[in-house]
């Protein structure tokens, strides 16, 4: 497997998909590093620190489920108990309606809604008054660094209507920013401290966090976006938004991590060291009813043989049935199979057709 993985990554480096990548695939941890840390740069090392973007979702989900396991809250508890900003949301009469065309929410937003992207907040896939308002309010999801601190972001979001009644639809991403803030409010700690106590320390993830400490900044790679002129740097090496100290409260933000840290997390999760069997089973089971798996809720074809658990996509049909995983917008990806095997890859190039092609080949390489 390691030889095949190295060949796959090397072929994509040679074709210009990315300058380099680190990965591991199989039942054990056998890290490989291929290519360089930047175009024309130094050889990439397996201990490099990457911006994992939306792979953060499973980490915050497990932290929340650990608190459920400890009796701090329940999956169906209204989050407004800790987030009064969300106590009385208004809901658009349709996702395309004008912002004033609303009705009261018929039910409260719960933790379960956040974990499953069904809160009513989320990415709008087509132009609409709500999408334009999200852009203007600086709460529209994207790969660019956040512009607002956690409290200001939450207040801006709460001022907008929901796209649908809580539980009655599916929209990606924004619920997990709310979840990040909720984690801190539940216990009175910082969100970072909650993550450290519930997940990062128990799993053995010393290099994972919202920012890279100054003494480790040399390990943080640059990030790139493909343009017609080649790879354009959009985040610097060892500096920028993810370098310590953060510019503001980033409880709603995403993490940086390493190949070994994230593999340790997945191994601890699968081995039952973080969650009991019931909650782990729920995390990796499709939680989304077919009635809300609509074409406009995400990109075309997403729901074909796929579902969504708690912070992860789950394969519901075909040869990889039971696989769960997810990607990060800066070219990272993981999946785990029912037999306990793990595949994990980290690049530093923003998701595009070439990165998606790499990930598609990895899905087959790691298959049964």
C-alpha cells in the first residue's frame, strides 16, 4: 500500500497538482512525504503543519459528543440556553425570499441540528437576498481567513434569517462555526481549552490548534491557489492568520494540524478511546432524511450514495458503504473504513479539479 500511495502522490506532484503532499493509508501509521514545501522549495517533511479547514468539523463534533457523553448537554437540547443570540430566529418563507419575508421559527435550534448542518444557517449555493446579505455581513463561508471575531460573527449571523425551519433542510458549514462558539459557552472555558481537554490531549495531538506557536512557526507551510499563471500563494509560510497569536477570538474558526496528529485522532476515535460505541455509531451513520437531500443544498451529485453523520460525510451505497470522512478546503482529506483502516492526505493547494482528481484516486486506492 505504501508503495502504491507514493507512486500516486509522485505522479500528481510531477503533473503539477501540488508541490508536495504527506499521506498514510492502511491499518497502521506509515507516513510518506513526496515533493516540496513550495514550488522550487525544500523537500516536504511528514511533520509539516497544514491548515486542515473543514476537517475541523469532526474534531469539534467529537468534542461536543464527549460533553454529551459526560451529561453536560443532550443532542436535542436547545442551544439558545447557552446562546441567547439564537433564542428567537426568524425563518425565510423560502430560501430565495426577500429578507423581510419571514415567519417565526417553529422549533429551537439544537445541538443535533448543528452537528448535521440542519440548523437553518449555512452556505447558499445560488444567488439570493440571503446569500448577498451573508456576503455583506462578512459571514459567507470561504477559504479566506475570517474577518470577524467570534462574538461579532455570531451577532452578524443571528441578525439574518434562517434559510429553512431548523431540521427541515440542509446547508453546509456555518453550523460548525456556531458549534465552535457553543463549546466554549457550555463550560465557561475557552473553546481551545475545551478541545484540548476533551480531544486533543486524550488523542495525543500536540501540534493541533487554532494557531501555530511562534517556536513552531517554521513548520507551517504556505498555502496556494491555482490560477491561469500557476500556483499563487494565498497564505505565507510561518505567518498569517494561523500564526500565534490569533487576531481575535477564533472559536468559530478552523484548525491547523499534522499528519501524525490527525491520524492519532482517528485511531483513538475508531478504537473507542474518545467515544462509546453508541455515539461513535451515530457519528458515522447517515443522520439526514432523504426529504432534505435536495440538489440545491450542496454541489451536484453530492447525495448520490452519500449521507451526513456528525461532522462527516458517510457512504450509504456501493462498494465503500460504511466509509466516513471529509475534506478540507486547502487540499486535505481523510476517510476511515468499517475494517478500521484509515487513509489521510495533506496538500497545501486549495480544492480544485486537480486536487479532487487526486482525492478520487485515493478513495479507490484505499478501497476494499
